[in-house]
């Protein structure tokens, strides 16, 4: 009989990912890792990166470092530069934090660690497994948002964008891969339903070169909410657990306030501890 697989999915959300780090740091501390499949979207890929390295000492520092005004500036909208300089942030971060990819390989063994990316031309979700070449580029591609990031993210010569555009909560993908128990770390409260935002319309306007991507941006609310419907009404042979903030996080995608980020990180730790205590009952 085939072993039932467990999956861990981490939603994106920019600096809101500090909440996700609080959860995974607690999982590391409590030696909790029953998972066979790990799927990250946007910043969620980076959260899983450090979870699989099993580093917990300075993950909050990584988010505070990412909050530096050096990497995020709306002033750049007027000079054609990246508003969010994700390429430089990852390059500098590797020098500062020195990730050990061999630890990921050892901890994965036969397991799957996946980055979700959106192809610009076809506007379909692509799923890259760790072990493919140029992993950092695939992590960056998963967080390359239209408008905010103007420097192209290229994989095999094709332009890629944020995986959250086409598969923001890849629960169906995990189920297709055989996962029967799926834990989803969310950066929104459980009651949240997606509505189109101004950035979707602006992104669509600036993506006229890619008509399918433009359509995907204008249908992002439907894409997101379909995933929510799947999570709230999963197949009978599948259990889906959502680890969500109990209320809207104070952190936003571009938050720089250190105390706000620290508070949401602590909230993530509390949510994880409550979940692990529940498992003991």
C-alpha cells in the first residue's frame, strides 16, 4: 500500500512572511517535520528554504534585513528602476547569511521541495523542484511581481513572474502529488476572500505584451478564491489544515517597521505552539 503523503504549503505575502517564519522556526525548535512535499509561493519559497536548512537562530533577522529601505522604494517608479530590488536582495542575502544548500539536500532525501512560478507568455503555473539548476533564480522568479520588479527573471530564456498569480495556494497540486494531509501556512486570516486590487489593473495595463498574463492578473481574485473553496471543501480522502493569523496581520507586503514585524513573528510562533499542543491532546 502506498504511503499517504503529508504536504506543507507556505503562502506568499512579502513582509507578511514574518508570520510564516514564526511558525516554521517553532517547527524546527520542536523537531516537527512529518512532511513529504514542500511547496512555496513567492516569499513562501524562502521560508521553506530556511526551514529545510533547519536554521532558526536568525530568521527574524532575515526579514528585518529584507525590510531595509535599500531594497524597496516607491520613488523608483519614476526612474524605471525596480521598486522592489529582489535580485539584489537575494544576492546580498546569500553573502550575509551564507545558506548551506547541502543541508537542504540531506534533509530532503527523497522528498520534494517546489517553487511555484508563472510563465509570462503562457500565464500557466510551473513547478520547479529543488535540485534543478540555478535554484536561487527560481526562488526570485516566484517572487517577481509585475510593476514592483522590472528586472526580468528568466528561466531557460523565458520570462517568469510571481507564482501567486496563477497558483497562490497550491493545494490541488499537492493533492495531485499524493498528499492526503496538507498544512497550509497562510498570511491572511481564514475568513479572507480575495478581491481585485488597483495593482492588478495596473499590472494588467503594463502587461499588454503578454495578453494571457494580463488576463490572469484580472482574474486573480477568482483563482485565489477557487483555491480557498478547495481548502474549505477538500476531497473526502484529504485533510487540509490552515495555520492562519487569528486576525489581519499588522505587517504589510512592504512593511519596514521593526516592532510590527517582531509582533507578527511572535504571533506566528504562538499559532504554531497552539497547533503542536493540539496534536498532543
